[in-house]
C-alpha cells in the first residue's frame, strides 16, 4: 500500500507541474483536495463495477475543463485549420469560442433564475442524505455571494470556498464544498455544454463537416497552405 500511495503522489506531483495541471497547482490545499475529489467522484447512482457511456462523457468533460482542453472553436482553429478557418463561436459569431465563452455565450438558453433553481436541485442531490436538509441553505447563501458559471474552470476557487465557509452548517467544509462543485459541474455539462454540442454539430453538418472528417488522421487530412 505504501508503494501505491507514493506512486499516486508522484503521479499527482507530475500532473500539477505540467501546463495542464496549472489550474489545480495554484489552489490552496483545502481547495485542491476538494477539486481533486470532485474529479475522482463517480455517479453515486451507478454500479461500482462499470461506467456508462454517459458518465464516461461527463468525466471526460470535467477533466478537459480543468485542463483547459475543451474542444472549442478556438482550439479547433489551431488543431484542424482544414475544418475550422475561424475561432469564432459557431453559435453567436460575436467572439472567439473559448472555455469561458461557452458558459457566457448570449446564445445560451439559460436564465439566472434557471441557474438558481438547478443549483438548489443539484446541491441537494450531491449531499449525503443526512445533510440534504441543509442543501437549500447552502445554495441560497452561495447564490447570494454571486457564485455563477462565469469563468468556471471545474475547480474550487478561493472565492467559492470563502462563500461556502460563511454558511452556518453542521456538515464539514469539504462535504459542502464538494457538493457545490459537483453541482456546478453537472449544470455546466448538462445545461450548457451538451446543448452547445448539439447546436454545434448541426451547424457543422450544414457545412458538410461530418464526424468521420473530424477524425481523419494527419496523413489523411487536406493540406492547408
């Protein structure tokens, strides 16, 4: 067990030291622990013996969000200039589609009232049953602090942590913070990222860009001058 523990720590240190781990490396220890726990957390309603396709996609989204590797138009314009000649958001065409823009795009059909309702729902669902009654209090105070998906990168920031610590709760900070972070990740994925992908794929198909074309190997891709 000691060898496994040291191996995991070494792997974590290597990850935090690379560019993809930058968002986690700058976090204080308490926020770092919660953020890593959120990345590792599985769907509590699924079997421990397998992972469904839907949950696999959700886990991939969380990891890519934290590492800054979401497949946005800005990144595709660099990766695949044969397919994407512009980094502009394919939905609004008003700004480059970055990870931040995905959650603030004016094309999103998601009002502040919907966000508040969904946060309360997801926080209560993420809390252990014995603490579920405190979910509304936790949601109300974190919402009053101005918490939102603007600039959300899948990690627990110090501002989010301070807001959660201000809530008079019976549960430990780590339990409350993990519930809020999991709730935000669920909302970001199900309410904003998935609808964005559906619309983006429809736009790509109208342009004649198929899933097969996007998966061409470097040798198969058209050469761009």
